[in-house]
C-alpha cells in the first residue's frame, strides 16, 4: 500500500495536486463528503478568496539564514504553528487512517485532534501516537453523562487538550451527499455501491482491508450501545445534542477538564470573550471549513477583530482555507498563534496513509519557510501585522508584533 502511495506522492508538488490525486482515488461520494462545504459551497470558496485578497509587504536585507517555523503552544514545543483539525474522516479514506494521520502528526511534531465521531478509539490513538501532542474534540451528547465519560477517557489516555465544537447546532444542509447516495452512517445505495466499484484501489485497499481484518469500521468513541458499525442506523446521530448547548455547558466542561480547554467554531469577538470568561484557554476562529452556515464570514476575515478583543487573555487559533504555507504566515500576521488544517491532511492520507499526510505537512512547512524568508522573518516572533498591506487587511490589528502573542508562552 505504501509503495503505491509513495509513487503517487512524488508527482504532487502542492496541495492542489494532492487534492486532485485524492479525487481520483476516492469514490465520488467520499471525496465530496470531505471536499465540499454546505449548500452552494459559498463559504468554502470565500475561505480561499479571503486568503487570496491579503497581500504582504516584504522586509528586505534581513539575514534569514537560520530561519525556523518552530513555536510553542500551551507550553509544548512544535515544529510549526499548525495542528491537525478534527474531522473523523481519515479512517474512511485509508485503512486505519486516523492512526496513520496521528502517527504522521507526531513525527512532524504538530498536534493531532481526534474527533468524537472517528473510527479510531481514544486509546488506540494514544498508543499509536505516543509522545505526540494529542487533542480530543467533543460533541456533547443529549445524555451529558456519556459525554463526560468520554472526557474522562481522554484525560486517562493522556490527551493534552479538549476541543469543544460549538458551531453545529443542527445538521448542516449538504445536498451533494444526498445526490451521491452517501450518508453517515453508511447505508449504501445502488449509486454508492457503483461508485465504490469504480474505485477499486479504495475498495480493496481501504474497505477491503477493514472487511478482511476488523470488519466494518465502527464509531469507536460512541459509548455502549451507540458504538455501532458505520452501516448501522441513526441513533448515533440523533443522540448528538447540539441545538440546546449553552455557555453553561462550557463552564461545566471547564470544571471537569483539568488541562487545556479550546472552544472551536467562533466568528464574533463577543463570543470569544464569553468563551474566555467561561474558562477557555483558547478559541478557534472557524466556520467549520465552510461546512455549516454557507453565508458565514471567512475566519481569516473575522480573525483580527477577535485577536484584538481577546488580547493576552487566551490563545487565538484559526482554521478554514489554509492550503499554502503562506496562508499560515497571513493568519499569524493577523493575530493567530497557529492554524488548524482539516482537508489538507485528509487529501494526503487518502493518497498515501501516513506517508501522504507527512508529505502534506512537509509541503506546508517548506512553503511557510520560503515565504518567511521572502518576508525577512527569521522566526515566528518576527511575523507581525506590519507585514500585511493595509489596503488588503481584513480588519484592524492594534498589536505590533506576534511576539506579544500569549501562545508563545504556556496557557
Ligand atoms: C470531512 C470533514 C469532517 C469534519 N468533522 C468535524 C468534526 O467532527 N468536528 C469538528 O469540530 N470539525 C469537523 N470538521 C471541520 C474541521 O475541524 C475544520 O474546522 C475545517 O476542516 C477547517 O477547514 P479546512 O478543511 O479548509 O482546513 C470537519 C471537516 C471536514 C472536511
């Protein structure tokens, strides 16, 4: 499997190439499930457009020979200011993809976030990526006690941070899944089965390996009777409480979780401040990769206002649309301490498992170092708002240097 992956990797020079290779390997239903957004894909497209609009002003004649993208987040060193976003989809695109992706993240010295609804258990990821930085993403169930049990499992397994996602109050409208006959849990329609049959490398290499070894994959972190195989009914989805989640739930989770608490899915300064008041150590400025509210503002556009409002009180992270190393530099210049990437490493995992994910992380880091050199930045601390051309900046930032950023200290 890896040999095939390696051959495919060598021809992919950037994220667009990796995405295209993933598109060819995956059944259409699965590719569109990971690649597309919601409704008309407006938020998805705008996440990229918003990055493109930002223009940078290089500093010249700076000795950048010893440049480094290394940083420290929540007191733990990492090789670059990026973390793998929770998606729960890596196990769909590659056999045991979640474990492969977690191993790639640990080797690349960046945090990996395991999603509640993933096909790998909290404990198996902790074992596979021992020594790496692990975050656990939580969707809160209707029966809170079950969610709290999950939080305790993550704590026992040594996860470093809890990421509470707050931007999915209802199931988003994604018509393409219905058109493709694709659903989670899997309830293969005639169209979906034909789609799979047309992609034999995925059918044999991913689904075939599951069926030959562990059987149809399961949502391994669903408690008790909800730990069902991905072909089984709806209860796992229905039991997901999200439309009555409030700030009280964040306070309660703060009380229960002793380590870093991150609230993910905010686009307004007052919500970020509220999260901090409830005890969050960090917020993720995010529109869920454009997968929920299709007219949501791009996170990179919302970032400066939120970073200014939060100031030193908490760490500000962002995600949505990061496809080049230069995008990471833009996010840092506009107030983020690091970015999360969702689809990029899913595309990578889809074409080469661990090696594919590692390849994507290498590409992003190399691109980031190139842009840092072109901008006259030796280190992350040199990346500040002055690099952004004022006419193209999405909002005002008052901080003069990323060195004033709290993420560079522990939280
Ligand atoms: C296939 C897929 C599944 C996702 N599942 C989750 C999830 O279970 N929980 C969550 O908080 N975010 C989820 N997200 C959103 C990501 O965590 C992240 O916010 C988003 O992918 C960032 O945008 P990007 O893909 O452009 O990097 C998912 C994203 C994708 C692409």
